[in-house]
């Protein structure tokens, strides 16, 4: 099968940046939302699945919420945030019921070819969360490619060196700006946000909550 540049980009994102992508995310980012664009995306993804380069699943997830900017950003010299206020923002965004959503992961075959991580779908209970992490990455890819290029997904973060559970991603800037953590807050309460903040204080690293 001939692999196009668009195919390669999708596969590399799934191998190195995020765990999974929905059909909506892929078609909107790499085709367009016209009838013909949606049809072409369906045909191409079906071809990638039949060639054992992608895995396809139908999962019950909450609909994607708009991702435009962080709901909160913190740097190491900033004062402690209002955790209750942030939690209220994270919890008030979820108004629609779950729905069946087509999602894709990279196959073990393709990940071996690229040197990334792939295979079967992991953490099915985290699908809604993981799709929104993907939305954050795609937002950066379309609006701030330099930052997207510095994105290291959770599965690729070093297992040692941090004194807490790894965040969803880290932006590893290639200049003197240092690093920041990225965390998508699905329905986090104030205590969970406080715990994440305190971990970042201990490790002296800033963060963005989306």
C-alpha cells in the first residue's frame, strides 16, 4: 500500500503524540467537513485499517467539547490558584450524554515500523479523557506548531525523574523557556487540582490546565 504524507502524519501522531484519535478529529484536521471530505476520510481510514496500520473501535464516549485555550496556566513564581474556581470551570462543561464514537489507534505493525508505541486499545474507561488530550494536541498543531513539535505524550515521558504520576503531556521547549506540563481536566474536583498543583510546586515546573 502506498503511504501518503497525510497517512504518515496521522500514523506519527498516534505513534508519538497521543493514544488515539476520533474520526471527527481526523477528518476535521486532515480533510474537511464537507460531504466529499468526510467520504474521502472514511475511505482512506478504512484502507489504513484493512492494511493493518490502524485499529478501529466504536466506543461510548462523551461528545468532544471545544478546545480553544487553557482554562488556567501557572508558572513557578505565580501565587497559589483558586482551586474551587478552576474545578467549577472543569465540571460545568459536561452537558451532553455519551454517544457511540469511532476511534482509531495505531496498530502494533505500524508502531514497530515507526519506532513508536501502539497496539491494542488501552484504558477504555479513559477514552473521553484521552480524546480531549488529543484535541489539545491538534489545537496546538493547527495554531502553534512550534509548541506542538515540542509535545511529549504521557507514554513517552521518562518513568523516573518526577515525584508523582506523569501528566498528560509535557512541552519540552528547545530553548531557554524550560518545560511545562499539560493536563486535561475532565471533571476534576478542587482536591485533585490542588494535588496536581502541589506536585508541580515540588518539581518546580509550570503547567497548563485545559
